[in-house]
C-alpha cells in the first residue's frame, strides 16, 4: 500500500476533493494566478500579492513573535526545522486584512484557515524536506485531524529577497523556487481525488547569505475554528 492510500486518509477524502475543486476553479478564473507547469501537483504563484511596505510591516511583526520553530513531532534541537517562527496576532487589523486577501483569492471558507504563521531563517537555517499534510501514527494525528481535518492547501508569501540560498524546493518535482518579495506561492497538498499527494514534498533550503522571511497559512479540509 502506498503512503497516499492509507485507510486513515479516506475520512477526509471527500472534503479534500471538494476544497481542491473549489480552489482550482477559483484560481483558474483569476488572470493574476500563474500555474506552475507540472502535472504531478497543483502549484500556483501570484506576483505582488503584498506590497513592499506590507512585507516590511509583516517582517517587523514576525521579529516580535519569532521563537525557535517546532514541527509537530520534533523539537528544535532535532535540526529538521531550524528557522524561527511564530503566529502573528490574528486579531491585528493589518494581519486580518492579509488574511482576508488570502481567503478571498483562494475562495476558501475563512473558518477552514489556520492562523497565519511567520517564519524567519538566518544563514544556515532550513526546513528539511517534508509534506505539509498530517501523517497517521504520529502523536498529533488524532488531535489535529479532529479539529479541522487534514491539511488541504498551503499559502506562503515571500516577504523579502534573499541574497543567497533559501529557495523552496519541491524535491520530487525537481523544482526550485527563489524567494521574491511579495510573491505568493500556493499549492494543493492533496491530489484531485482528495488523497494526500506525495509529490508535494518540499523543503526550505538553507539560507546562505542574508535573512529569509515568509508567512504561511494552511487551510484544512473542513472548519478549523
Ligand atoms: O520556507 C520555505 O520555503 C518553506 C516553508 C514550509 O515548507 C512550511 O512552512 O511548511
Ligand atoms: Fe511546508
């Protein structure tokens, strides 16, 4: 049995299929959305999603909340995700504006969206190859899938240009995306049939020179809050 057909994945399959279809149609109608040419995963980009001023403002907010990042099953010292991260205040009017802009572009029910997370990578820091979807038989599976279900879409905005390094690499697809200020990157973590898509495996490569800031918002298969 391949990873993507685990029985635990069947529960959210209809929800993932539905959210996938809704967002796919919404994005197809938007001339500002560019589809990355691959048929193994649904990945999209939008230039100038945030202005330089908005990016700078968000960076300041990230610096205020950033702590060593964790991944659900791992702690910072495992070296899997060595960036610093934190949730920016979801009630701040500026954050709410960006949140709404994302929800509107995606056409997803706002209650499906997690809180926006900010992330900062200093030289040498990285996020090793991973899937954003939840894996069964982990310490977090029960709790996370009982509130909101599986992760459906990922939305990530690059807040600055990085001098060297820090690309987002889709390692199975042989694709490397350089950070560019204001660019929104979106991908469906599931396939069209509603199963987690192994081909979405990706990494935040180590920053070599400069600093890298991003915000990430994950959307679930159903209501998260
Ligand atoms: O920083 C990146 O380029 C990737 C970040 C990422 O994969 C995540 O936050 O889930
Ligand atoms: Fe990720």
